[in-house]
């Protein structure tokens, strides 16, 4: 039965562990955890590994804490629910002031009462004063409990995640619907129970009469309800939201809600929400009408709006960002929006599927979401994805006892970002080729005496306008919508001055302020001839540089050989086939060997006056100056093309 899938998956954690080869994406930190369920960082770099039987051990410096002396041991309190249960010690959350108040929170299940098989407990503890590697179990304070429905079949769907909101610093927990299959009691739609709900409480508040160890935030959507709806409720209509998280940058709430027979879903609640969302279960499973399959809404409140088909009205419900069929995966494990060191992957939602052993990226989560597989079978039973204080992510393998770090620097960009970056780089290279040809043409016209290079360049150019319009259109179509933050406008962060400065890069031939100096300083025909000849040689060199750098960047992105900013900068360096050296070498290339001697020094041109940006009278020194400026300019050009800046260490300070 579908409802047993997650039960079996979680409960078979005691089965033999199968070794799997790790990909370069995954760095295995340990394989010695005992049925690990979750991993979290209190903000100091230590990873706290939650083990299902009731212990928490610290992973630090590559070493996992001795199982005989864990950080916390509440195994005597924990009841996992037997062979088909989904209980145990499920997660940990650290008080935002943990560094000073030593308080943390856990959720576990214990034996229920009155016929209920399990009771879910949210409790707080304190780390020992003077010993941050061990907790004081005598400090337990139970905040809230929730019994499962009465009946042996209700040992599944307990939820499993505690999180503090990054902006409100309130404590959230997401309960499953209580268990069995298809929510027979319609708990997820019943406001008088916490089952099937996301709750939001204040662990620093209290109500001595109702709940002495927590308070109700005044802005909870049902804080003042008079119809019996529980004031703790933040959202409803959830089946088994086993893992969820907040985006540390935007504050958005992302929920992975395990499905029933057809769909797995990922929900997003924007940070601007005031709560109260209804995610639809059991009326809807993802975007599929589940009520039709059930033949009605048995035991649901009369106020619940049902559906008869997938095209039924959807008013009052919040539908997922994405759902996927069971041919793709069958036990969604919510993850995190990546905010770590690899900026190219920022804003992507990374999550897993326990049933199929996959790690996914939800590409373009705020536009037209696309699901891509990052890892398939490298982790045996991915049961959680945790986040450290730097925004790096870790996957927890229940079956193989592993904690593995995800290395996004070893991945190629998602397809949407790659397409954006490649096209904008090609556009910028085309703009630079056209503008360098225009500068050479204007210098040649200046040599005839009919106009000045400055006046020539100031004239409107329809082809240039067309190329610039195409670049803007590509940015809008491929980047602003599909890959926000990766394009030309994203690189400049909307700063018009920065946009203008980047656009001007496409007009450079020599680099920096040399172009302006060259086209305004000539005073005689010999100087014009010298400048035009040097410009032609430098432009040919720059065309080779651009072609090589573009080839390196495009190929590297496609094959994932470019994994860092330094790799991009290094594209300018190796020149394995010697193409750049033949066109640009300041000592042996055509500029130093032929052009300057023939077109400049033989005509008696004052090199320092003709090229004031270099201020070099010696031909070799001038060639070196122009080579350095050209290398820098190529780097700056592609640095401006997109948000994957190279840093341009080749440029003089």
C-alpha cells in the first residue's frame, strides 16, 4: 500500500547497508551514524547528527562523537512505532541565541495513551554549562504533545521537522495527518486538531492555563478563532510534510509534502505570507483531484470545498510550486534553497526523494520550475538535507549511515543558467568585434583628413543599435525570466551606472582609457596611420583572445570543467595551442616585430604622444603595455557579460 512506502523506508533503516560509490558532487564525512535522521549546525560549524533511536552525536573535524558519550541520549523515552512506524527522534532546532542561552529543541515520539499508538513530543533542553558537547537531560521542558489517532494503523505520518523562522525567530513544526492512508479522519482539514498542520509558536511565551511552556503569536492567522480552531495553526491541508525549510535570504518557506498514490509535491509560502494557507490534502494530491478517487470527503468538515475532477474550481487552496509523478520518485524529502559559496547555484531549491534515492534541483523555482536530477542512487535512503552556518548543504543517508557534503562547485550550471551565460557571452563578443572594427574604420577615416575619429564614432550606427537591442532581448528572454541574477542586468544588480560602464566595455580595442586617448590625440597623418595600423593589429589579437576565452568558457560550462571564478580567469592563461601567443606576444608577435617598426617608428611618430594611455616611447615597452591592456580588457569584457565574474586578476591594480 502507498501509505506503507515511507513506513517501510524509514523502518528498514536497520537493514544491511549497501555501499555505493560517491560522486564528485558528494563528499562523505562519515558512514558511522546509527540510522541518522537529520543534521543541523547551531552556528559554530559543528554538525549535530540526529539518530532515530534517540541519540544526537556531534560531527566535527571529520570525527563523529563516541556513541557511548553522545551529545544527547533520550533513547529511554523514544518509541519508534514498531515495524511499520515512522517515529523516533526526528530532528533538532537550535534557539537563535543558542550560543548564549544553550537552549535547543527536539521532536520525538513516545508510547501513546488511551489507545493511541504514539505521541509526538516537542521539548527543549539545555547544553551543559561549560561543556558544549553534552546536554543536560534533566533540563527537559515539554512544550507541546500530540497523540496519534486511536488505532494500531496510525503509526505513520508524524512529520519530523523543527525550524525557527529566520525573520520572526518563532518555532515551527509540521505535523503529518496522523497516519493510515488517505487521511480517513480528514485531520488535515479539521481545525480542531494539529494533525496535518504547520504550527507556529513562541517558545519564550506562555499561557499558564492552556500551555505554560509556549505562547501564541498574536499574528497567527487563527490566534483569535472562536470556532475551536487551534490558535497554534499556521497552515493546513498537509499529508506528511516530513522536511521543510526557510530560505535564509528571502525568508520563503519551502515544504516537501509526501504524497499518497500519484504525486509528490513541493510547496512554497512566500515570506510576505500572513499564514492560513490550505495546501489541499486530502481533497487534492498535488494538482490532482483526490476526492474523485475517494468517492467523497468522508469525515471532512462541511465547510470543506471538494472537487470532482482536476479542472474543478480551486478557490481557497494553495497549489504546489511543482509536483511529480511516482514514475520519477515516491517519497519527497524537502531540502533547502542553496545559499553557500558557489554563487552560480544560489536560489536553487535542492531536495531529495527517499524512495528513489535521488537528489533534485528545482531550477527556476520562482518562474517556470524545471526538475533536474543531481544525483541518482549515490546516497542510500536520503532522509534529510541539512544546512550549515555558511549555507552549505549536507545529505543524510538513513540506510548507509552517511552524512555527505554537497559540492556545487563540482557541478555544471543548471541548463537555464548555462544557456543564459553562453548566449550573453556570445553577444558581448559580437558587440566587441563590431565596435573594434568601427574604431579601426574611424581611425582610417581620420587619416584622410575628412573627419576626426571622435566625430566618426559619435555618429548613430543602426547596426550597432540592432546588436545592442538583440543583446537586451536575449538577456530578457534567457536570463531575466529563466535565470534571474545570472544575466547582464543581474550582474549589475540594476545599477544604471554599472550597466553603462559595462556597455562601454564593448567599444574598447586597446583597453581602459586608451581608446579615448588614441582617437582624440592624433594631430597629423603619420600619427593616424600609426594608430590605425596598431589598432588593426591589436584588434586581430583581441579577436583571437575573445575566441579562445569564449571557447574555454562555453566548453567549460558545458562539460563542468569550469567550477570556480578562478577557473574562468585561468581561461586567459594556458593558450595550449599557442594561438594567442602568435597573435599577441609583445616580443615576437606581429605588433612588435612588424607593425610598430613599419607604421610608426619609420615615420618618426612619437609613440608616447600617439598612445598617451601607455606613455611609452620604446617600441617593445609599448607592445608590452598594449598586450597587458588587451588581456585585461578581454577579461573585463567577459566579466561584464554575466554574473559569473572572473575577478580579472590580470588587470593592473
